[in-house]
């Protein structure tokens, strides 16, 4: 434990537990399919991420499909109802900045340790629900959010992340059911709480790495009919339906 409280040792242990730096850098894309549970309602979704900072996420709502595309600073939304042409909209301002976080290929910990994006302020020994952990305090991000994470010292799995939001609320995220995806340890169940009230659960049912997502998939489409995005979204939604 004392060794892990040294940043270089923690970095080495964390990257090794996730397949090693070379293996992690070789992962260019990840595709997830699963379900989000919010207030008892289940919303199937699929998500494709590609380096750097590109993502496409579609939620199947009751009456329409809702897609968010992120290509760096460009964020757009697609709404598709059965039998109607899709409607697209660029997202800007605070909403766009918030949605742009969906495009981050790596989580906060990996971004700091692999890409040197962000900063760790303090490491210390701790406990989380009876498990011996390493407590990691992160410096505030650009949204002025402070965060503390707890890592199982045996597996380097992040068990929980506690964030103090700018408005004073506390967001707690719990991570469970870790599985190997191209060497990286990925949680297949994530629960989010605000001030101890459950907000949603995300359950991953299928996760694949390096699936070959083309770059144009993430562009804001200039032509709304028969676009590359339409074809790719439809193909990936069929894959989601096969998962369920």
C-alpha cells in the first residue's frame, strides 16, 4: 500500500492491470450495447467511441430513437421517428459542453495516467465497504468538479467515484462486474447517485474493441437523406437488436 501511494507506482500498477501502455494505446475504437435503467424504465442503447474524442450513442425510446454524435468540439443530436425523416440539431453552449464528455475515449483516471490530461493531487490508503483501497484525490476539472476515487489494491478496479458538483450536490458512481475487453478492465454495471438518490443504472451486455468505425460516422451530416451516418447508425442498431 505504501508503494501505491507514490504516483509513479500507482500509474505503473494501473496501466499493467489494464493490459499495459502499448496495448491500451493500440485500442482505437470501442462499441458497447446495453440498457440504461432510469426510474424503472429500460432504454436499450448502443455506443461507438473512436480515438480521439469521437462518439456516437443511440438510445431507443418508446416513440423514437435519440442519437448524440460527438466529434471533438462539435456535438449534434438526431431524432428519428418511425416512418419520418430524421431531424438533426447542433448542440452548443453549456449543453453541448456537457454532452461533449460522452466523446471522451478514456475515463478520468486513464486520461490522467495515460494521456496526462488532468492531475492527481493526493494518494492515500483507505477502505471502501470493507475492501482495502487506494484513495485518489483528483484536481478540479474545467467544470470545477472535485473528485475522489477508490481503487481495490489487488485488482486496480475503480470501485467508486465521488464528485462534488459546482451546485453543491454530491454525485456518487459505483462500478461493478468488471470484465476483460482487449486487456482493459471494463465495468459492465455502473450506478449513479445524486445526494444518495439513485439516478440510473447502466448495464453493458456486449463490448467489443477495434471494430473499425469510420471517421465520417461522427461528422455532423450535411445531407440528411441517405447519408453515411444513416447507413452506419442503422447497421449498428441492428447489432443492438441482435444483442437483446
